[in-house]
C-alpha cells in the first residue's frame, strides 16, 4: 500500500519500560496520521456527480456520491421527513422516511468523520449532526 506522506515527529528512544510505553503511545498516535492510501480502482464512468466504480475486493460496482451532493440529499430527506404525522402519512411510510433519512445521515456523518481525520474541509457549508436524525417514535 502506498501512503500519503505526513509530517511525523521523531520517535522517542527506548531505554526502559517507560520508554517502551512512550514509544507505543507514539506509534498509536502516528497511526492516525497515515491518512490515505492509493489503490487501483475500476472506473466504469467518471461523469461528474455520476461516477460508477468497483473498489478492490468488492464484487459489486457502486455509485460515488460527492460530499456536497450527499449533504443535499440528507437535507432534503430531513426536510421531507419534517411533519409526516401532521400530514396523515401512514406509519409504515413514516418508518421508510425515517430509515431513508437516517441512512443518508449515517453516510454523511461517516464522510465528515473521515474528512475531519484528514484535516479536510467539508464540501458543504452546514455540517450534518446527530441532532439531525429523524425519530418518529419519540
């Protein structure tokens, strides 16, 4: 695997058990800095906002959804899920709306978490948060 080069501190010297634990802590913290790797990827379409790829080790192809597009899908799902009880929407449809919104939110939260770990700004202005989850049962 090829790794993005990161500016890493010089490891401490091991001269005793205490030094070993310092080194172990250093290695654990450094592992978080190994941020990105490059792998071959089967690309079936690289159309903007409509890419279709197959990552290594996967049997099925997948659609790539850009972060800003995913954030828009999340916001739309949250908005549509806004007032289903007042609109007289059947219970099973409410659960389908809740599952759709929360599935998109899960993906967006994961995307934001990865971007945070890499020190990369979000491609969307307003972050999605746990508070955005849809819960018709409460």
